[in-house]
């Protein structure tokens, strides 16, 4: 476990905002009080939030051209055994082309213009979607509005539910269907901010 940095990442430089998104199916823990499970998650530009169930946020500005390169397990260390995809609600693209599932070891690239500001979900859209998202494959894509006023600090908090199956095994689809999570966590690990709070200055 390493506490994820809750500070919002900077928008990448360059005319095109490029993000390499990798997938992993790794055994980790999402709570000090529960056994491990196989979490399916994303990494972004080389950052994997190992030891947690979280996927890093993606941040761009309104009007940016965004390029996503999805790698479905770029190495054996990622332990990827299933097809996966990348679906972002911030894009207006053909899902049959941009969001199609690719096999382990394969790569897919697509572009879009981030025309609408807001905080959007990104997730795996491979069927059955419930299993992939319930196993951890979801994160936040933030499109900063053009007229956003300066602030002292920007933070990210992603809430997820985790459904434990056998210890160190895959997540329980039955629990997903029943909507009975074992763990509710912010940024991939239960109660981490009780032990290590996010400090902000008054005002």
C-alpha cells in the first residue's frame, strides 16, 4: 500500500494531450480489515496505483484534442488474461471503433476533442460491463472549463465499491448483481484518510 497522491495531476503539455492507458489484473488489498482480491484496473502514463484498487485521474482542458492509447497488459507483470476496452463519457466518438475490446497484449489508439467541461467517468466497456467495472476498472476524466478561476489546490476523490470473492481471487459477480459490496473506498483503499488525512489550509 502507498497512499495515492490526492492532488489533481497537471494537464499534459503539447497541442495534443496524449495518455497511454494500461490495464492490469493484479492481486491487492483494498482494506486493512479484509483479505486481498484480484483487482482489474487502469494505469495512466506509467502510473499504476499499486497496493490500492484505484485508477489515476486523467485531466485536460476544454477544447483539447485528446489521444488515448490503450494497452491491454503491456507486460507479463500486468497479469492480464481477458479482453478489455476503454470507454470515456467525455468523448463523442463511435463506440464501435474507439471503445472496442482488444485481446491481452494488443493496443488501440483513438482521438477526440474534449468539448464539454465536467467530471466524467471512464471505465472498461467490455461485456459483461458489470463484471469489469465491479472488479475495479473505472476512474475519473476531468475536463477543466475554459473560465475556471484559479484556486489554491485541486484534489481528486473517486469512490468505488469492491466485492470480495475467495481470498486473493476474482471479485464476486453475485455480490455485484445483489449490490452488496464488502468495501466502499475513496481512491482505492478503505479508511485511508482516517489514518492519513488530506490537509488543506483554512480559507
